[in-house]
C-alpha cells in the first residue's frame, strides 16, 4: 500500500508541478513589472527543481508520471487568454496566478489526505510544492 500511495502522490505532484510551470510560462511575456516577473521566474525555477526530484523518484518506481488533465489545462489556457485579451495588466496576471495556486494547494492537500500511506519523502515534496504555491500567492498580493 505504501508504494502504491507513494506513486499516486508523486504522479499528482508531477501533474501539479507541470501545470504550474505551464501557467507561469503562459503569462510571463505579458508581465510588465520587473518585480512580478522575478517572483514568477523564481517560482518557475523552484517548480523545475521539484520536477527533477519528482522525476528521479518516479524513475526509481519505473513510472512515467502524469501529465496535467487536458481538460483542466485547456480551460486554464482559455481563461488566461480571454482575461488577458480583456485586461492585459499585472493585476490580471496576479489574479490568474492566485486562482491557479489556490486550486493547486486545494488539490495537493486533498491528495495528501487521500494517499496517507505514501512515504515521507513524497509527502515532503507535496508539502514543499504546497508551500511554494502559497508563498507565491502571498508575494504577488500587492499586484491584485
């Protein structure tokens, strides 16, 4: 059970970290403030570091990981592009990123509860990803 829950939690972390990276990349070209750009770039870099750790662990379990849900990814893309076409400001970007981070935090906490038999290393990765998302929402509040 531990290995099964560990793999499932790592897959969800993989999907979440990929979604985070994609979301940041999607808005970066529209950012006007250098400080907001730095927050987003730093967060993306930290996501990339977590992704490396997740991939190493998934390889150990001979698992390919999990891509983000294509429907969720498509809906996110549509919402982002629609909102930015209506109001291409840092405020809109901060709003979109805050919504995305909040959804990620909610999902990851649900998976931590669901896969409670996962090993501590995988739980730690999930918690670090949650903290990363929470910290970004705090850092970018001043742009809302």
